[in-house]
């Protein structure tokens, strides 16, 4: 696996934000119409049949994106999981002695 470049990270996060904002707009419109009982039962059922899988897919993509970035990191940023090379050499020396 390769690290993300900053451009890829920005592009991925922007597309996820766009999808989530559109989903929130749809959800808001649906709640408003449902609360005012403008939708029939069959319309609500049809909407939920399409909306629920879409919402789950977007949430899964968001989790996958965050886990991928957390696991691989971003190019050019310091990786805190490994000590710097000079400290690594000192640690190896201490382990040998």
C-alpha cells in the first residue's frame, strides 16, 4: 500500500463531503415531507428502499477512507509510529549491548 499524496487526500475528502452534504439535504427534505404527511406509505417505502443502501454505502466509504488514511499516512508528513533513524541506530546498539 502506498501513502496518500496531499492532493489525493484533499480530493477524497472533498468528494466524501459532497456526497454527505447531498445525503443530508435529501434526508432533511424527506423528514420535512414525512412530518407533514405529504408522502403516502408506498412513497415512503420506495424512498427508504433507495435511501437506506445509499446512506450505508456512503458511511462505509467514509470509514474506509479514514481507516486507509490512518493506516497508510500521508506523503511528506512525519510518521510518529517509528523513531527517527538516529534514535533507531542508538536503540539497536542498546539492544545489542
